[in-house]
């Protein structure tokens, strides 16, 4: 019974966590009468029960197919290149959206017999999936005889109708597609079939709507079976808006539905990440809960304006965590200094830090409630109860356990760690080395199947990072940073009993790189890009680079693109070409494992890499292949059979390590060979070799090398396309008494700290540079692109605050949502959306930025142009753009370009267009996946656009031509030089 004294107690609690806990316990009661009485009593006491309970997807998804189309019209298959942007084979005929269904109509496609395909229909399967489609006139295996796997790569267009019974906010998601459209609005797809949040929030009016989907058969995702087995699925989930709404029959929501309408914040319990416990304490203090602001619109809202957009923002201000068993409160806080604000449609994984009192045991389960505030005129606080969650308990010993940590963008991530069997760090020894175990695509690091793939090592930690998601970024960029932060966390010895810490300390600079499949590729990438930390490398079932694994040679746009342009575009992903970096592997022991019958990643990848490495070593048997006959991609013991474990022991146990000596116990990184080479295409993603670090290239994104010959106590360096380099401490350089670089001689050992710079590219004369002023004037590793590198540092999305054109205002708002959802989908990352008038120099010195709009609409872009950014891109009065002496104007033109922050310590990506279509073309070209060819700058127009960029292509060129042409529709592309200017040596202007 609810009494007046109880109401007084609640009123006295105010906005405390206890208030939220009591209110939630009452409001989430299944009794409708209780909810009604509670609401009435709150009104009597003049209290607003501002509690928004999440809409659990497990319940809301009971009827997702009620809105998902059951019948589909489809057209295909058509050719499409691996990870190709901007190509739409149907745009030459008006585009898929405008083509009527006609069984007699045919369209050209080289994949089919006779070269033409026609319309088909299909139904949604009972399990909610669509496909695979049987193409009777396509001989897939025959096509493969000439072109291999890539002959299976294709796209098909689908469209289906669905009826919305009542207007409101809906959550939409499509799995196994890159993008989809509802009517005329594009959304990012859940290409990799992630289980975490991948929804976009959209307001749908009552009536019939069209869902457009373009499926892309990617053999990395669907496999190389013939015929191809591409399929997709989707959800269109209604967000309840009132207790009486007939679209919500779920009896569990009698009170929560009303609060969702008022405050529009939902939680995703399945995305919750919590720490584990061991021996009476939490292993690490960090966790996170994911929420989304679904206040995307309202029936009474005026046409899209900047102000109506900003009025629907909310801010997270506090968290309350209680022991779900006894109700006691656990000390908790949000462990970031910046405010966490959510724009309409924006998801965010809110970080949480837990602290147990000295006498408290870890709880068996916890209940989590967030406190938020509306950022409109009311500034009204409210609460969101996320749910109750168990805390996993572990015991110190042989099993892997979870460590959680704040990753570089302030979002909580995790890794699994398996301790050594015995102490490996004492007063007489170096600290324990680390075996990095990188998982393959689609594998969760927490899976016992994966953590058991490696034996517990005698004297080394095994660290299983996530790379941020099950697919991650192929262990490049954000995934590599995730490894670094996981190593930093492991170095604090989480979970290690206090009395054992001295014996298990970590040396994060002594690493054995290993992994399977995509993780094997990651091991190759790490050892070739960061060789000085390598004890050895043990990649398994690895591919060499994406352009060979899923070949790029049948890309549609290449038929229309200038060869020079194709080279510039490919340079944007070539920094991840392991074969190009294989020179850096000299002196490092490598054993590459592969199944002799692996039809997923064929053994040729491994064999080719071993050949190249041995050629650089000028010795035929330095690197070795362990090829197991008749075995496939995965088999028992692939990472742990006697041969593999023997190799690990030889490099992780000091008594077995050939590099160790009686005078220096502990494992050691290998000695440097008498001659070695440091190669890089991008200093931003390359570490050191022999303690040498390249800071700048003469021509960015052209191959740079430093070849080193060691002759006694002298080093001789010869450079190619290197402008600036330096040295870091390296014990293997002890004893050097003099050295030469090109034609310049230096006495004594190289100096650590200053850089060495070539002042005149025409001459081979080098000088020492002791000041750091060049960092505030020129490009350096923190500001080298290409565009995807903006994700490798915390970034902000900057939206215009005052836009005269409602269509442009709506486009900016939709793209801000798209970018935030994309970052969470592909990187499980969090970002902040801020107004242009709130951007300060201090922010841009700490954050990268993605800036929406040019100088006409965005105040920050306008200011940056006035401060001298015009040597990069000049915004024209017409709304167009100018690079060097070339102007790009007219309808449908968009631009994406990298630019420095005012202090030049960080960088931003600017996205702008002459109109909404041009802006969308640029915005949807922002890469959130690896393998997408986007350099420092790119201008696109009416011959560029595809379903992945939102079907903004239209008919292509109005004066005739072939519709949209992928790379052939790019008007300008390239890389800024070291002083942020256009350079014809690394740029292309059509």
C-alpha cells in the first residue's frame, strides 16, 4: 500500500539515487493500477515521476516482422567491386528507385549468361531473413575459373513495402548490408551482423513506406561458397509513446511507455559491459551501459530547424549502482571530465566506475540507473533504469579473465588476460613478456573457444584484445590503439593477488605477435609496422592484404578512372600492405601456420609472405611455414600443438631464448642484423626499427625508406623519400661512435630527442633540428591522414547552429546521427555532437573533429578559412569549392577533406556540399571500415553515388555518359604536402 509517509520519504529523497531506485521499483511494477495510483499520488505531492524505463529489445522484438516487408521485388545480380564506393550500375537507366517492376525488362550484367538479368520477386523467410536468391542464369563456378573468388562478388537491389499503423518513433536496423533506405532517407546498415546496438531512430508517419536494400555479396562475410549465400534481415521496431497505444501490446510496459514519450531515452541492456570479480574484489573498476536519445522528431514540431534539433538534446549527469541482492548503494561515478550530451538519434556507451568499500564483497548482481537532464528550456532531470546485471566471479589460476578499461575515446572496452603458470618477474629478471592473441573476424575475445586456443604459458601473459568489436578495423588504427590501452591496463596487474604482484609484472615492450585468420593478418601487420617491440611472430591462417584476399581488380569504377587517380586512391589503404612493409621484418623470427587445405584464406598468402621476408633477409630459411596437410582454416591445435608451443617457448622462456645471455636474464628482443630497412607509407601508423622513427616523408603517401648498414661502430643510413626522422632509446645502438645519412656525416652517437631534417629536397644534406616549432607549422604523425585516421583519436562532430535552408539543416542533423551511429556500430565508440559556436581552440587542441558544412553554413568552417585554411580548400560564394586553381561548382558537388586544427596539433575532416545531395555524397564517403579508398581530400559530383552513399546518384551526368562511375566520378583527390598545400606529386585535379 502506498502511504503519505512513503510519499514524504520519496519527496525528501529529491534527485538522489535512492529516489530513482524507489521510483523504478514502483513504476516498473506489472500492475497497471499501481502505476496509475503512483502517478496520481505524485501529482498530489507535486512531484514529477520523471523516470524513463528502457524499452528492452528482447520484448519489443516480439513483433519486428509485423512491419518488416514480407514481399520483395528485386533486380540483379550486378557487378560491384570489393568495398567499392560511388558506383551504381543502374543509375544510367534512372536508378533502381525510379524503375518500375517489369518482368519483361532486362538490364546488362556480365555475371549472367547472355549478359542480361531481369526482375524477380521473393518472400521473407520464416526466420525473418531474405535470401539467398537463386539466379538460374548465372554460372558462378564457371565465372570463377577465370576470375576466382571475386567472380562471386555482386550486388542485388531489393525493395519492399511495409505499413505503419500509427505515426511515431521507430528503431530500424538491417543486418548484412552496408546501407539501406526508407523512402528517401538512407541509414547505415549492420554489415557484420553485430549483436550490439545498430539501430537508427526515425520518425515514420502513418501509412505505407518503401524499404530499399542493396545487398553486397562480400566473401569475407558470407564465405566463398558457390552459389553465393548472401542474405539479409532487418528490424523495424516501434518505440512506445503512450500507455494506450495499440501498437504496444506488451503488458510489461504499462508505465514505461508514457515516460518514453516524454523523455525519449532508451537503454540497451544487451550492450552492458561490467567488470568481473576475483578473490573478494573487482578485477577492474570500469563498466558501461548504452543508451540512445530517440527524440528524433515529434508530430507537433515545426519543419526542421537548428533550434528544434538542439531542444531535443539530453545530458547524462550521474549514475547510481546498487547491490541488487541487498539494495545497498555502491560508490559509482562517470569517470570522464567532459560532459556527455546526446543529440537526437545518437547512441552512447556511458562509462561507469565502481568502487567497493574495504569491507564490502563484490556483489553478485547490480542494478544500474542513470540520471539525465533535458537540455531544453525546462532543464528537467529524469532517470533511466538500465536493468539488473550479474557480476561474473573468477579465481586466480589458469583461466582467462576479463579486464575492462577506458579506451582512447573515453569508452569502456575489455580484453581477456591469462596469467603465466609461474612468476616471471623477479629482482634478477626482466618483467614478463606478453603473447598477443588476436582473434579472427566475427570472434568475440571473451569466447572460451578462443581463449582456450592458446595454452597457458610458462612465463608469459597471454592477452586477448577485442580490437573494439568482433570485426574491428582489421587490427589497424582504432583496433591497434585498443591493443595499446589493453597493454597499459595489463601493466597495472589487474586481478593479480597483492602478494604475487612482484612475480608477474609486465613488460609491454616485449611482445610476441600472434593471431588467427584476420588476427593472423593483424599479427603480420603489427610485426611489420612496430618491429622493435617484437620478440617473434606467430601468425596463422593469415591473409596478406585485403586487395588480394578479396581482390579489387574487378571494381566497376576502374573502367572510367584515370590510372593516376586509381593510384592515388589505392595509396589511402596501402599503408596496411604487409608485403610493402616486409623489409621491416629483418632479424625477427617468424613461424607462419596454415592448413594445407584452407579454402577460406588459401595457403598462397602465407607462402608468398614467407618468400618476400626471406628475400629481404637474403637468406632462404629465416622465416618458416608450418603447413599442416589436409587441414582447413581451423583445426584442433592450430595455435597450440607441439610445434607451435615449442616456438612460443623458445621466445617466451628465458632459458630457451636464443637471444638471452647469462649477463642479461629474461627474454630479449632480437639483435639487429648488419643491414636492415625501415619502410613506411605513413608515419602515423609506423613505429621504429633499430630505434629510428620517420616523422615526415618528402612526398606524403609515397613509399619512404631508410636503409641502414652497420659497420663496426659506425652506421650508414641511406634515405628515399624521407624529409624528417629521429631516434629513440634502443640498447642495441650502444657503442655507435659515428654515423652518416646520405652525404651528411655526424660524429658520436645519434642524439635522442631532436629530429634530423633535410632542408632542401634537391640535395642530400641533413641538419639537426632541436626545436619543436615545426610541429605547429607542418604535418606530423598526429596530423597525417588519410581521412579514416580522424577516428584514431577522440573526435567531435561539429554541426551548424544557424542554417537558413531547412533542407540543408535537415541534412546536417541526419548526417550527425549517421556518423554517431556508424562509429558505435563499427567501433562501439562514443563521440559528442557539438554546435559550431561552441568550438574553442582548446577543444580542437585535444580532439579531432568532423565538421559538417562549409563556410556558408558552419561558423567554425568560416572561421578556419579566415585563419588561412584557404590554401587547402577555399569555399566559394556560390557554395562551391576551390583547390589550387581549380573550382568545383554546380548541383550535387560534395567535398571531404582533412585539415589541421588551429594549433596544428590535431586534425579534422570537413564535409560539405553545394546542396543536400552533394553534401550527402561527401558525408557517406566518410570511411568507418577498412579497405575504403578515401585519401586526404576528395571532390565528388553527379557521376559519383551509390546505394552505400544513400542513393544520391540520380541519373548521373545530365550531358550523357554512363551514370555513376565510382572512382571515375571523383573530380579531385589526393594528399596535402607537409605544409598543408596542394601538391601535384600526390594530388589529382580532374
